[in-house]
C-alpha cells in the first residue's frame, strides 16, 4: 500500500515535495507503519524502482539472448509491451530529478546486458569499443522509452519494436561497420604511402 501510495503521489508532483505523512494518509495506514518497513522516503523509492527495473532488466536480458535479425523487432515490441504494462513506474523513473542516480544505474545495467550481443561487432581496428556500443544502445533505449511515455504510448508496441530495431540496433551496427571499414581504408592508405 505504501508503494502504491508513493507511485500515485509522484505522478502528481515531484518526489522532493512528498512527505511520509502524505504517503501514509494516501495508503490509509498509521504513520508509524511506514517506519516499520522503511527508514526513509529514499529507501521506499529505491525499493519501488529496483523491483520494477529488475523485472525490466530480466526481460531485456532474456530478449537480448535472441540474435536473429527477425527476432529484434519482436524483442523491441516485447520491451515496449512490458513498459506499457508498467507505465506508471517508468514515468516516475523519467519524471523526477531526484532519481538521476537510479537512471544511471539502470543505464549501466542495461548496457551490461547488451555487452555480450555487441561482442561480435568489436574489432581491433575500430575505435568503437564494446563498452561504447552497449552504453549507446542502453541510453538510446531509455531515451526512446521516455519519449514514448511522454507521447501517450503511441505508436503501439509493434511499431516501437520496428523503430527500436531500425533506429537503435541497425543504426549502431551500421555505424560500427562503417567506422571499421573507414579505419581499414585509412590503414591501407597509410601503409601504401609508407
């Protein structure tokens, strides 16, 4: 009840202006009940976000194991369907300035998931490392999710899956490939002139 009360209050106003008293009143529990479960508002917020984000990360990790190109649109659609089901939680993540460190943690964790799928793109002649690629995919995905939530979850998840694949995955692969090709051409040119 305390978690639900916090979520509903954050959707109405900034986290920094919410009091424990407001949460307990909204949850219809005694003030002391809050302290039986949590030490602070920050702890409650982190628990709410950590639960939802752990689910999202698990969801993305399972989907990222699919390497087929046709599966990438499905992966994207399923990510956006999940976000749609948990829209209030993700609106909190993107709405409040107070949760910046949580967003950074989420980006790092999602990037870690994508590192394995980025490994085949890494080349010794390329300046784009696995860490750069996976961070780019993670932060781009979070930005796309934020935009989608701000635009009332339109277009639908199926279309967002196509956008995710094209805008994030295909673009990243294309950019890495073109940088690798350019790097090889420069090395060949330098070696020929020397």
